[in-house]
């Protein structure tokens, strides 16, 4: 704007100089031809002066208009150049992320066996395909196996891997392929063989959406089209440049250095094509936009110059207005730039990412504020190279110096170091700017990732320590029957030295070494469990189990003491035979007593059945009037047909409705209990996921828990599918959760857990409520039984919920257990089998809860 002001002042000065010069000439002529002036020469001279000024000023404005037109055209071309460079930088960043993910995946698979790599392949491929622009991934193992998330022929996958690995940048582009962009990284396995991990990049997902008439192309290095956004009508030429009527060679050369070119045709209109190369990949980014100059800006320029031409005296005012408008636009642009910079700063601080600029010439390092905070500083600053190394831990400084020396040859720096003043790990990644000795890059806080790696190593150490502390023998074989893990007890059982075993030993080799200590093998050939008699007199019992990946886990225990007891038991058996003879003498008397007991039991069962049938009939008779009471009271409470009058009536109706619903729930429980005791309860079983039922019950109970400020938590993920009655299971969980919320004071906690058992699942409801004394536990589970007395009870209930829940669990073939202590809460656990074999009868007196409570 300052330059524009100077140019305008120059035009005014030039115009006035002409006016003064001509005025001086006019005065000289007037003195020589005074008579002519008197005859109207003044008018002609004034006209000539005006015409001369108009012509001069018009020429100046014409030159200015031509310059502005050229500047506007250059601005259009520069805009397309910037668009292309922005898209190329975006593509480069995303491809770099894919390459980094491939490198990390390869590092995780390196040094694993082919089987280990195959086991970890699914997780690794899932991690690679998380970004939206990665449409698939594959792992090529040296033994010929291929694990892929895409349904592609093996030949296609191998050719893609060869192309990507042969490319110097690890990325290959293949126009015309369904998956045109592929990146690969080699994987070196423990046995020395080399595989590869691939990632197929979706070019359409890489390109950003374009606004207005802008069109973005993605091509390979030769200009063949890979992707286009948005879709536009072009001819089918394979080269993108040919589709818009430009020379493909000239466009490719321009893309290497970045720039824009006119002459492109879009729907018959002249357009501008911008091009830039994608760093780190053999790709070019092209943008096509309108070639016309902004008509609004051009009309403003014409109007401005016409005003200058028509009114010279008002030009300064018009210039001031234009300048003020331009300054306002500049202020808005500056504000937008400042806001964009603030957003970028906040994003970098939130992601714990900093930027640094290392000038190798002056050995000075410029730190952004976010990077300074990672290093323990408070603000952005510029420090010398030695001062920057002091901010890094002493043991990592040589690593940084070595990385700097390596960057001089590779133009890249990538090193992980620790801060000296804070317990922070960060990764420095950067590149040398072209044509300079400046190393520019980012610093990423990786403290959490380092902590996760340390935790994994600690877990592996704990696992190894646990195996070594086992009293049983443990050995793990992979799917190829190669030795993977073993413990000290395995070596002791068979007298093997510490160095006798090593990883990847064949099963036959280990078996031959162990056979020297074995005297005899007892068991069926090929059985999962068998016994070994050792030469030193000890007996071992071994069990073999298959793992999910086809391996074998063998666990052995010393059963020498059991074998000794078996010998003693055989001696006792002979003594028992003599005792049996004596017992036979009293058998007749026992049979007589048993017959009498059977008759009494039949009479008791008949009485119990009559009671259950009576309760069932009475429950049906009571529910009919209760439904009417509840329905009409609900209508009255809602005042469906008009107000009731006195507010007390509405309170009475609400009490009636609540009492009726409570009584109906009690009758339903009595009816269900009587059905179970009468043997008429039939389960409607189906295959269900317990986690879904738990989630439904938690949604129902959450409002009641929130009313008492009780925390309701769930720990029941990945439970297996079971065969059960969903309504019955839901009724059991709601009864147990309702009791937990009811007897838990405000501010307490209720937790629902689920565990995967060997033959089904175990579900558990735990609370931090009032608890139950040990002497009262045997009474729980009996119908209508409650711990609190009816005169002093503080919680409403019939005492049927737990008994009904226990009966429904036993109908499924499961068991229920209660653990509680006063003031510490109650935990109710019950098990459900995976499959129901046959319906089991439920006794009228659920005395099994007595044993559960005593346990």
C-alpha cells in the first residue's frame, strides 16, 4: 500500500509539473504576442493545457491499468501455485505418516518368528488401516503366506511390494490399478528371512475437497491421473495435462520446481493450472482454477482511476478512501493471519509438539514456545548449539551430535532423547532446507509411549518370574512344535542343565533329552493327559492343551505323594470290604426306614404342591382387580378427565397407584415362585450376550442410583455367548441391582462385573451398603424372608426377590453365592453354563443359599 501511495503521488507531481511548465510557456508567449492573447489566445492555451494534461494523465493511468491487469493475472497464477503447494504438503505429511506407521509396524514384527509375526499381523494391520486414507494393508511372510485386509490376488500383492521396495522412497504409484498408491517396508524376522508389510493408500481420500470452481488432480511422476476432486467432465486421456490441453512434459517439469501455467481449458473457458511435487513420493499435485481476473477488484480499480481522471481536485480524497479501504482489508487479513497462528499454536501445545530451527552456519537454535515448554523453559527463545545440548540429558547429547553429523549426508534428522530438566522423552525429526544449512523440524513428546513400552517390558519380566516360581512344570510349544517358553521346574523334573534348552528347539530333540529320565509312560497314546514314572521313583502327571494359534501348553505336577496315598488306599480297601459285610446285616433295617421316609416325603410334596397351586390361583384372582385399580388410579393421577379438586386427593391417588403397583409386583413374584415350586416354569432360552442384558439393566437402574448419588459402574466386556432365558436373566439382575441400590447409602457405589468361566460365565453385583451379619446369611433365599424385623424395617420389600432369583439361576443349571460383612457391603455372585443340557427341578425350599452364605 505504501508503494501504491508513492506511485499516486508521483502521478500528481508529474501532472502539476506539466501544468506549471506550460503556464510558464504561456506567460512567455503572452508577453511576445500580447495582442493575440487579447483575442482569445488565453482560451486556446487553456484548452491546449487541459488537453495536454488529459493526454499525459490518461497515459499515466493507462500504464497503471496495464500494470494492475498484469498483477491481477500474476495473483491468479500465484494462487494456483499456492493451492498446489498446499495440497502437495498435505499429501507429503499423510504419506509420511503411513511410512512412519509402516516402519513402526516393521519394528514390532522384527526379530519375531514367522509364526509370531503371523499372530501379531491382525493387530498390526488394524493399526495401519486406522487412517481414513489407508484403504488396506498386507503382511508378506517369507514362507509365502500373505495376510491381507484386502481381497487381492497374491500375485498383485507381491508385485505391489516389489514396486514399492524398489522405489527409493518406499512408495510406488501405479495408474490404472484399483489401488494405485502403495507403500512398503521390509520386515526382518528372527530366522534371518525378510518379508514385507504393505499399506495401500486411497488417492481420493488424500485429496482435500475443493471449493467453487477449483479442481484438484493427483498424478504419478509421469503425469498419469490417479485421482480427481471434485468429479468433472474430461476426455479419457491417461495424462492429466492432456485432459486440459497442455503439454505433459512442460507440466511435469513445472511440477518438479512448483509453479503455474496458463492456457488450460475447462468447459471451453481459459483456466490456470498450478503444479507441485509431493515430497517423499513419486507424485504430483495439480490444481485447476479460473484464469479470469477478479471482476469486482478490477471494476474497483477502473472506478478509482476514472475518478482520478474526471476530478483531479478530488483525487486526494478518493485516494484516501481507497487507501483506507485497502488498510482495512490489510487489517482484516492480518487479524485472520494472527487468528490462524493462534490456532496453530494451540493445536501444537495441545498435541505436545514443538518446532525448532537449527542454523548450522551460526550454530544457533530457534525454539518455539511449545518446544521450550517441553524442555522446561517458559517462552520461545533462540539459543546457541551448546546451550541447546545442555537442555538435553547428558547421556543423550552424543546421540544428538551423531545425528547432526549424519544429517549432513542424509539431509534428515530423527532421534529420540530425554530432557535434562524434566522427566520427558521427545523425538526430534527434521530436514535440511534446500540450498541452505538450516535444519528445520518438529519435536514430539513421546513420554507416554516410552512409559507404555516400559510397562510392557515389566509385564514380560513379571510373567517370566511367575513361571519360574511355579511349583508345576510349564512348557510352551508353537504351532510348528518348536520350544518357546519353559521354567525351572521343567528342567528339574527331567534333570536338564540350565544350558541344555534353547528357544526354537524341535519337540523331538527335547523329548529325546527328557526320555533319559523316564522309566515308563502311563496313558492312552495321543491323550491330552498322561502320567510319567521317572527312574528315580517319582511320578508326574502331565496335561496338554492347544492354544488358539495351534501351539501346545504342557503343565506337569509331581503326584508322587498321591501315588503313595493310592497304595495306602488299596490297603484300606481290604479293610472296608470287611466293614461292608457288617453293613449288609443292617441293610434290611435301613430299607424299612427308607420306605417309611419315602411315604412321608410323598405326603409333604403333595402338601407343598397344593400350597403352590393355591398361591398361583389366588395370584391370578388378585391381579384382575389390581389392574383395574392401577389403571383407574393412573387416569385419576394424570387428571385425564379434569382436575380432582383438593390437592390431597391427588396425593391419595398417587399413594393408591404406588401401593397397587407394589402389590402387583409382589403378586407377580408370588406367581413366578409358585410356578417354579409347582414345576410349571418353562424357560424360553436363546443364544444371548450377557453384556447386552447387563447394559439394559444398568440403563433401567441408573435413574434410581442417581437419585441417591450412587455410582453405578460396569466391568463386563467381551463376555462369551450363552444359552439362557433373557427375561429371566434380566429379572435376576434387576432384583440384585435393586437390592444393592436399596441397601446402599447415598454417595456409595454399586459395581456389576462379568467374568469368562471355563464352562460359562460368572456375573457379580457388589455394593458398599450396610452389609449382612454372618449369622443371618443362612436365612437369605427363603421365600418372604428378610433380615430386618417387620416392625423396625427401613426398606420396603417382600423378601421374594432373592429367593426367586436363586430359583431362576438353578433352573439354568447355575449356582448363587453371597459374601457380606456389616458396614463393608455385599457381593452376590452367580454362575450360568454356556449351554443348557436339560431342565433341572427346583426344590421349594432354596436351602442351597444357606450353604452359599456359610461359604
